């Protein structure tokens, strides 16, 4: 019995496809463990990259909290809640309460790790000319100048809140980074 030509062609085609799809024994033996080796090499690099992204997000979140705490502290100083020179502990407590609004503690040991600098000068004429006399805080090895000037009505004020941020993954040359939030404002005539 003779097999039709169409069946012979399709049978040959099927055999050729089977031969092409057949795994090469030598190739399989040589590639064993390559995937595991690639995984072992790339996983630490990938995880380091993921943790660095997480660390930078934590830095930005902490800086945002510092900015919010500085704005709230400046508002209290501006309206006259903090006057004179006996506001230091109340200001620190206010800043620390603003740094953990939902109970999340991005700033550990707030009362000891937050550094607050307040410089004030009489506004003068024209208004705002006292800002020329103000100097910013000096940061040296993670320590910021922490003086707190006496506040009075119509003073030009420079408020700086600093936090020496401890890095976990990425360590810059100096080790940690000083995050500083700065606000300049004028107190009202209370």
C-alpha cells in the first residue's frame, strides 16, 4: 500500500520539528546551575537597591516631618505663644509632638536628638532689615548651634530645626547626615 504524498510531507515535517524541539544533552549539562548562580549574584544587588530606595524614602519622610514641625513652631512663635526666653522646653515638646503625628517614630529619642536654633533681631526700618543681622546655625560633626534668642513683638526670627539622621544602608563619607529645616519670619505686634 502506498502512502499519499501529503501524509509523507507532514510526517517528515513533524519529525523535523520534533528533532528541533529535542533538548541537546550536552547543552543541558553545561547550563546546570547557571540560573542559581545568576540569582545568587543578582539578589544581593537587587535587595541593596530596594533597601536604598526605602532608606531615601525614610529620609524624605523625616525631612517632611521636620518641615511640618518647623512650620507649626514658627506659627506659635509668630502669634506670641512663645515669647521672652523661657520657651525652650515648650518649643522642644511642641516640635517632638509634631514629629510623631500618628505614633510613627521616624525620629528616635526626639527630646535628645532634635537640635533647635532660634536667632532673633528687632525688625527695624524698613521692616525686615533685622534679617541682615541674623546668622544661621553652625553645624560641626553632627552638632548644630542650639542657642535660643529671646523673642519679642516685631522681631525678625530665624528658626532652624536639625536632626542627625542615622543611615542604615548607604553610608556617606561623614557617616550620618544632618537634616535641617529652616524658616525665617517676623513676629506679630502682640
